[in-house]
C-alpha cells in the first residue's frame, strides 16, 4: 500500500541550469522552502552552500575570541551569530580587494543586494579563493575579536543605554565596522577607548548610514568611510 502511494505521488522538480544567477537559485529555494519549516536567509545559505564556508563560519561562531568579544550576546539559534560573522568576513574580503581577481569566478561587487553578495562570497570560499586568503581573513577576524574584547570590553558592539537605562542589543553594523577597524595594529593605543566611545555616541545621534537603507551600496560605502576616518584619528593618537 505504501509503495503504491509513493508510486502515485506527483513530484515537482526544479532543474537549475548553469549559469543561472545565484539570486534566482536563492529565490527558488525560498519558494520551495515555504512548504515546510520556514528557514531564514542564513539557514538557506547554510543549506545551499555547504563546504569550507559553512565550516569556517561554525568554527568562528564557536571560537573563544568571538564569544568573549560579544559576551555570548548573539543568539546561535537560527544562525544569527553566523550571519553577522559572514557579513564581517565578506566585507573584510571586499575591502581588501580579495574579491576582484578570483580564479574561475567573475569579480564580486557589492550592488545593494546583501543576499546575492553573501551567496557569492560563500561560493568563493568553498571553491575559488586560495587557502592563504581564507586563512588571512580568518586570522584577521580572530585578532580583531581578541583586541576588541581586551581594549573595549563588554559594551564594544552596543550603543549606550537609553534614558531608561535598558541595555541595548549588539548592533550588527557596529560589529562589522569595528571588526574592520580592529584588524589594524594601530588600535593598540592607550587613548583609543574614549575615542571609540565618542565615535559611537556621534553615530547613535546622527544615525545616517547606520540607520537608513543599511544594505544600500551608498550606506555600506558611507559606513566604511566612517571607519576609515576613525582609523585616521586613531593613527594620530600618541
């Protein structure tokens, strides 16, 4: 009887022919996914692009350096921790120019589509980026986490509490910009903590690229210009 049910069941098959854009694959997976437990975007990426990328994200999300820097303040459930780590790694690779000359792939540009960008970065990590580039970005990330924990302490990725005194959550955009800043050895200066505090306070007041259309290319570029300006100020410290 059970065999008959299986034999009579109608299967729907999606054949994805190369070179289908990653955005289309992602959208198809999203539609198929709606029939069962709804996966979030990072869970879908984890299912679609398993390999070196997912192994690296798991390793970094469980690393002592990350857990200390965030005070375990980013939920591992639904892969929220791996999502913010992937964003940080992707932007580090992008800013370093590692996504321009990838063997076997078109250059990866950021064009206001964070999901397409992250999908392509995971593909590059899986099969196209050389091992040296992967180890370099891994080590940069871990070094940044260690410095942030040691220099900034428990409130590194949080804006100051509101008037009510309620502690605010870890801010994803602060996480990725400060991770970039702290990959540089110049941050090893005594007077940096008050400077970072002032910088965060100014951002919290003005908002701008940290609050509006945050994944638009213009906002991403503006945030990292802010990070570069902060680095310039750090370099001028005694």
